[in-house]
């Protein structure tokens, strides 16, 4: 892909944000942390109260629609923190206006929409960034390093658990929540960063079989799901997700068992190294104590670190860590899980383009 936009060298990177709801505050905070290199110039929301609050908080110009924002903004990159099902068309509109796009997870709720986003950005010569802030967690960086340096030898088994809770009030708080069109269920929304780990840490998945169920919440999508996976490297494993844990979020974990090592990273949101054992010592072992951290939020602390890479990329100093093609990997796996659950059969990857 040829990016037509020249690097930004003599001024701050200008950002605009669309969708001033729950996750937007993490983005506002991240922009503030990098205030010497970037600034938020425009915000947009169709809800007047949310827009007013965002304008007051950030001092950015407010817009009631994306069309209005694109007609006047000086932003280099437009950040989409809107309901997931709106990302595809909005990303395409931004790309066609000649600006780079950053989208929250999941990038889309349908496979062909994700492909269309990547295609539109390619054709416009702009970048597409997909937020995967959990990859920046110190615990997961260390685990990724251990896998990449071959410390596990052959990986035999991988298990991911996301035992969280989302009460009915959460789904009732906005009409788009809990819908197929705009949200996706426990796998696609709440656990999407954990689905991302399956490919990012352990490599390409060969096939998947899944069950999903709506056991207790009054929503269209699943509140609970399980999937069995087989990786191309021969490893087998599972992901178990529920939003019905009593009485509060309990665990977000990944366990990897290999020929020469065993690791379990747990806590509420993969924030604590619970077990770390390898046949041969390595200097990275000294970092296991300081990699664990306390978290007050399942979002973790990765947004500022993610923004650091985006800013550096726009300044011509780095390559994007998670671009649209990287984002498609977890979307593909999510869609495969849903297809398997719907049709009651194993789904092989890659999906047909």
C-alpha cells in the first residue's frame, strides 16, 4: 500500500474523535498524556449532552455529525469510538476525505465490512489503525517475548478465560448494545482483545469449533461462549467467555503449556503473572515481578502506549503496530467462531476472501 500522506514533522499531530461515549475518555486521557506531540482539534457525537461534555472536557470544536466534521476539520487522523457496527461506513467516509483512520475494536461486526475498510484505506492511500491496547500490557509483552524467542519449545496447549460480568443495565444503557448489527456479543465486544491474543501470541489458527448462548441477559447476542481451537503449529486450546460471573469481574487470563515451559497470566485483565516456569533461565525472568500491575479497569493502561505508536507512525518515525490487516486477523477468528456456533460445525481458516 502506498501512503500518500507525508510525515508530520514541523507541528503537532492533529486528531479528531467521533463518538464521545464510554471508551472515549481513555482516548482523551491518552491525547493529554502526549500533549507535546499531538492535539485533539474536533469531537463529534449525535447526542447533544455527550458532545457538550466532550467539548467542555477537551476544548475541541464540537460537531453534531461526521459529515460536518469532515467538511471543516484540520485533523490528520480521525479516531472512531462509535458503536462497532458504524465503524465500516465511517472509516470509508474518513478515508475518502484523505485522512488517516484509527478505529476502536472490533473494527467491524461483519467480515466483508472489515475487508471493505482495508480496501477503502488502501485506495485512498491513507493508514488504518485498529486499537489493540492490551498488546501493550507489560505482562503480555513479556509473554510474547518468551514465545518469540522459542522458550516454550513446542507449544501444546493454550487456554484463555474471560469471566466477567455485565448486568442487564449495561446492555439497557444504549440501544445499540447487545445487538448483532452494532455491537456483537461477549466474544466480539468484551473479549475481543482476548481473541486477538490467540493469533498474536500463538500464531495462525487452523480451525475452530464454538458454542454460544444467551443464558441470562435480554439481548440479541451471546452473553456466554466457548470455543475449541487448533493452531497450525499443532497446539490445541480453548477460549471460555461469560458476562454472567457472580458478583463481579473475576478473571481475564491466558495459560500456555509447552515442551519446555508453562506460563499463566491472570488477574482481572491479564495483569498478573501467576505462574512462570521454564527449563532454562533467561534474563527476562528478572522482569516477572515488575511486569504485574494493579488495574482498576479491564481496559488496562495500554491506550497511551498505543497512541505513542500512532503518533510516531504519523511523524514518519515508526511502522504501525496494528494496522487494518492485523485487525482483520482477530475479526476473521471472531467470525469463524460465530459461523461455527451458528452452523454446528468446524470452521477452517483462513475464511474465503
